[in-house]
């Protein structure tokens, strides 16, 4: 991405995203962000009243992008199995920073205000978890998936995916088609050999 093509607000969001991932919420000051951008702190505060608002704007931007991607996948042709596969491929085709920001958001949300935590929880459910649950439920209705609690099914899928949001722990920063296929097969069929 060419930062010169972005407006200042978008440049702040782009730069701060990487810095929050590297430093965490408490490990980063607005002064460091302004220094990295070569702008005054006043310029940052013109767009964001404080660090919490900036952090939440980054998280919300990510949720908006996830929601849009899932809706696009839902509206497309194909089976629900193919749509779940397309979602996993979408996630893993994102830059590492994009995968990491949801992890950082979840980890750091405890440091936010009560109102911010409540808003995040509602948006996370509505824009992300709820959309995936609807996708699973459509597959259960069509007979492709077992008719189990869609919340459990979605968390099982995310449990397989989330370790790859921590490249430093998995040692894998680029996810290839073989890993994606294996994760999908584990989600759909488990690890037991067919009887």
C-alpha cells in the first residue's frame, strides 16, 4: 500500500495498526505514533480524541471489512461448505497485520472503558460471529452440516484458525493452500479415521 495515496486519517489508522500490533495498547503512546508519522500530536487529536478512540477505530475498521467479506461470500454461488472454505481462504490471504489486529483487539479490550467493551462485544457478535453462525445455520438447514449449536461450531472453527493469528508462536507467517485444506478438513471431518 502506498501511504501517499491515503488521506491523513487513513494513514494514521494504517501506521497505528502496525504499531499497536508490535507494542500492544499500553506499550504505545500517541507521541510515538505522531513521531512515526512525522506529524504533531495535535494532528492526531484532530482526528482521534485519545488513544482509545484511535484503537477502537482500527478495530471497527477491521470488523467492517470482515463483515463485508462474509456478506460477499454469503451472497455468492456455491455450497455452504464452499463458502466456509472461501471465508478461511479470505482470512489467510490477508496480510499478517490484518489477521493480528483481531487478536490484539480481543487481548487489549480489557483495558478499554466499559462502554467501549460493550460496543465491541455487540459489534463483534453482530458483524463477525453472528454472520459466521448464519453461514453455519444455512449449511445445517441444507443438510451439509450437523444440526448442532452454531455458536459451538463457529468457535470450533475459530479455535482452529486463531493460532495462525500469532505467527511468532506458530512459526508460520504465510499460510499455503495445504494448511488451509487441512484446517477445513479438520473442521468438517475431525481427526478420526472413518469407520
